[in-house]
């Protein structure tokens, strides 16, 4: 993450996630990517050039009726990019709260299906 200003507010902006989902929420960080997971659903946040965050939301796997294979629906919030600012980060956390709580369309745009596991 390249930024000249401090991001001490970032921990504060994600506090509602821990407050609502507690120990059932997990966090994994790998290089420029952070994945929040809850009950089989995931919010994958990638740090982008220009102090932007890009979030992809992946629903828990379900069995496709035609193929009988597990698939995961992939969504993006509208808009799907967030600036690395307190206001925009709070909006991203609000989107994660909504997604993990079961909200989908129209707040989120369906992007594609992935083979699930």
C-alpha cells in the first residue's frame, strides 16, 4: 500500500465487521490483497495504484441444478472501486456488511460464476 498519509482510521472503519460477525469473520492478507470471509462468503479487497481499493464479493458455493457441480456467484458493488479515504473505506465496509448479511442485487452487480469447492 503506497500512501503518504497515515491510515490509522482504517482499523476504525472495519470495526463494525468485527462487532457484527465476531469470531465467525476471518481475515487473510497476501501481498496487496485482503480477503474477509464469513459463512462461506468472501470480500476480496485489492490495493490498486492511485490509492484505490477494488472489492470483489464472492457468494458461498451452491450446487448448480444443471451441472450438479458447486458454483460461486461473483459480484461487484456499484461502484466497485473505493478511494483510500475514511469516507470511501466506510462505504466499502457498509457494502461488506450488506453482502455478508445477504443483500445482493441491485446494490451488487452479478459478474460471473466460478467453479466452487
